């Protein structure tokens, strides 16, 4: 073996030797970089960068050193932190780790490394990024939802984050979105739908996430319904209560309708536990029954569940009461109109007699006393029966 070959063998052994902490030079370099309290940044205006890109430096000595170690024969698998190491990192450190890997992949592509090393490194980095974003217990996608980092959430999805991946409680991204307040849940779901239409998220992954149940056996739709049912203190349905549904549809109604449009099972609208038989659950069912974007089968299921609650608690909405009132009023008017039509001739004769007697008395043709007698007789005649029925 020549001295050159001997030196090369020594270097290859050195770059893969482990220190007292069980780390190779590449692993030690990487961990030191990621866990450092303060990171150096380039001069690109931070406002123009996306959440991930904000942490990427223009030039980094660590990247240069990493490329040199790869050139000397370092194992590319050492670029991946273990699950335990990832769980110890803060959210910002995890994001920085992803940034560093992306920047390293770009630099490797432009380097003078052998083609095989370039290809293997780029492939491995892609795998590591997907793994890091989707590690149970340290899911960046879930953290972005909880911290309302919508831009970061979208960027992670663009990079391949899995919306169906569950955390330790069995919740996937849609379960976490269902817990958001106000318009946020609708906005996140619209973003996901847009990425599905673009092909970034597959229909299969979306359906898997929609149908998934957590450890409490709840789908994302049921999490949204139960959260709404208990929101603002529990107000249970009361016997004979008449509820006034709001004119506008709640964000929970819109969110559930969107999930149902995406393929959620209408049967999941049913909350079997009576603890959720609350005012807000009932009104949400009312909303889903009438909301134009709720699929027909889901509307029918919402109607069925609403009517079951009404039958059990004898509650209803003013609209139902008004409709029955309008029916009764319309029926009375119809009967009165029918009476007028049938009694019309008799009434006409009565008014004619009264008119003639009044005119005769006024013109002196008939004595006033005689005219009064004729008028009284006309009024008391049985032809007035129709008039009395109307009044």
C-alpha cells in the first residue's frame, strides 16, 4: 500500500471514529451547529423570506466542513439525528436543522464531489427532511397548527409533511385543526384543499386523515362538534325549549360541511353521549341541515338527528312554530274567503234593502220610523248569518 493510499485509509477511519459521546465528527459538527444558542445569518432582508428560509445563512463554514467530511468518506447516514435527539430540540432548532439540510443539499449539488456521493447525499437528505417533519412526539406540522403558523404549515406541506401522521394521543393534523378557534379552522382546511387540488397532498392521504380516529375514538369532524357542543359552558337542551338559531352559519358548521364534502361519513355527525346534547350541538345540526354546501346525505342525517333531539326534549326553533302558525292562519283566511263566496248573494240583498230604506227616509218618501223598522228587520233576517260567520 502506498503512502497516499495509507493516508486515505487513515482519514476514512478518522472521519467515522466516534468520540466519548458516541458521535462521529459529522454528527458532532451537526449537533453543535443545530443546538448552538445563536446562529449567524446572511444579509438577505428577513421580511422577504419564508419562515424556513429566514434561518438560512448565505455562507456557512459548517456546510463547507460537512462537504469535506463527505469527500473524505464520512457516512451520509450520520446526517440524520436520532429520534431522542430530535425530541430534545426546540421547535426553532428543528426548523434550523431542516434549513441546514436544505442548504447542504444545494451546496453538495454545486460541489466537486463525485456524482455518486452527490446523488446519495441528496436522496438521504430528502429522506431525513421527511422523517424530521413527521417524527411522532415532535411533529413540526402539529406545532405549526397549535402556534397558528399558517405560512410555516403550508411550507411544511409543500415539503412533504404527512397530514395523516398521528401524535401520541392519536391526533393527526385535522384533529389539531378541529380544535382551532373561529375562522382559523376553516382557513387551514381551505389551504389543505387547495394543496390537494394542486396534487401536493394526495386524495388517499386526505381521506385517511379524515376517517382517522384518535385514542378517544373521535374523528376530526367529531372533535369539532364536541368542542362546539361544550363551548362557553355546557347549556343542555331543556324540555319545551324554543331555540332561536342564528342567521349566519358558524365556523364549525362550515368546517364540518367542508369535511363532509371531502368524504367524511355523515354518520359521524351523531354524538351518542348525552353529555353533548347541548344547545350549541342542536343549533350546529340546524345549520348543517340548511347550509348550501352540506352534501345532501349529510343534510338528511343532520335533519334526522335534529328531529330526534326535538322529539326527546320537545324543543324546536321559531321557524317551525311560525310555519305551523302560517298554516293555521292561511287555513282560516281560506275558510273566511269561502264563506264570503257562498254567502255573497244573501249579503248583497241585505245591504241593498238597507240602502233603499235609508235613501227613502232621507228623501222624505218614507217615514224615518218605518225605515228604521225595515233596516232592523233586514239585519235580523237569517241572511245575516254569513256576515256573522266572517266577523
